[in-house]
C-alpha cells in the first residue's frame, strides 16, 4: 500500500483522534458527528499541466453550526523539500477561492528534522515590503517523544509513536507496549488492523528483536496480545495483503457512517421505525450514505428521507 493511501486511510478513519491529539483547541470547536470526506479535488498547474490532489480534505461543521474546511496535507517524502511552504500556500489559496470557506491547513512529516509540533510559514516581500505572511501547522512525527504518546488515552497516539523518537525504552518494549494498548482499545477489527499495519510498517524489528518479542508474548499475562497477533497474522495483514486492509478499513468507515447517520436521524426525528433502521443498516455503499446524510439536512420529516 502506497504511503499516501495508508495515511489517507489513517487520518480519515481517525480524523477526530488526530485533531484531538495535536490540535485540541481546534477540536473542541468541531462537531465530529458531521464530517464529510471531499474526494477528487484536483488542481492543474497551468504552465506545466501537472495535476495535484490534496491528500485529505474534510468538510467539518463547527459546534456553532458553521461549515469549515479542514485540509490535512500529508508529506510522505523522506526529506523535507524546500518548496513545501509554497505548495501549502498554493493549496490554501486554491481551496479558499474555490470553496469560499476558511481552511485549516496542516502538513504531517514522516521525516526527522522537521521540528515536531510546530508552525511553518511562506512569506513574500517586494520592494522592501512584506506582501504575504502565510502560516500553517506542522506535525513532524519523528521529532516527537514516543514515551509521551505511548500512554495517551487517544487510540491513535500509540500507533503514531511508531514513527517517533524513543530514548527511554528499547524498540522491543516500545512495540510490545503499542500492542498492549491495542488489546485494551474498543476498536473494531478493521480499525485495529489499520493501526497495527502502521505499527509494523514504521517500527520494524530485526530478527533478534523479533525473537525477543515472541518470547515476551508467550508470557501468560500477555495472552491477549498473543491472540490479537495470531488473528492478525492468520488474516495475512502482517504479510502485506494490502487489498484486505483497504477493504477492512472501508467496511469500518461504512459502519461508522451508518452509526452517525442513524444517530443524526434519531436526534432530528426521534425514535425510528424498525423498517427504517433495518434499511439504513443494510446499506453498504459509502456514497449512498453520504447522499442520505446530505438529504437529512434538508428533510423536514422522516418521509422526505425516502427510505421505504
């Protein structure tokens, strides 16, 4: 699975957790029950004809009811390129003009030397005057301390610690602790598998470390970890059967969409007839669920949802 696809899946599936982990002040103002993934937003660089697509673009409602655009731009390159600030400004400008809404831009770095949790800027001057000062948030995962995130209650934090610097624990104990955190989470199998994939992809152990980890997992008190890894391996995920990961994650996303839609319908219309609930629970197409969520906004009665 390509880096961009992995991180698009991770950050969309765990969008609320990502915002709560790194931008708690912004997260407090967002309604995470009303999110929409915007796909296919393409920009063409007219001089060269190159096409660009934001890695992740989410439409989110604030708790006050306004609609904002949250743009998470993922950099998957191993080194920070000099033109990143300009590109972030370019994305921001194009999105702001096209969508006519505020944009919250974030870049996530997978390479060290990017400063951890910080802010970057693109500035332009002309004739001694400052013409432009554009700032955006940056998360340099490899420069953050793994120990501080391993124990966070946020389910995304232990998985992302696989990319962070670890100075106090060994790599084996770091990975074991990540696995332990997964066993006590309430995640469904699809979402847990996605985080396990991130852990195994970005914190790779050598042969002797793998053997040490296996010995530790055989201890009686780590039975749950052993059972989780056995299931994980038997399904072929650890060996890189990427199609299964994508399908499993998509199932988890659709399941979440159904739960959110039913919750919003109950809040608007009260208790739902069994036939309506069964109809929603039978939908497996993500686009159809998105359409129903949009229809819900305008519907004054349950009959207008046309779910018969």
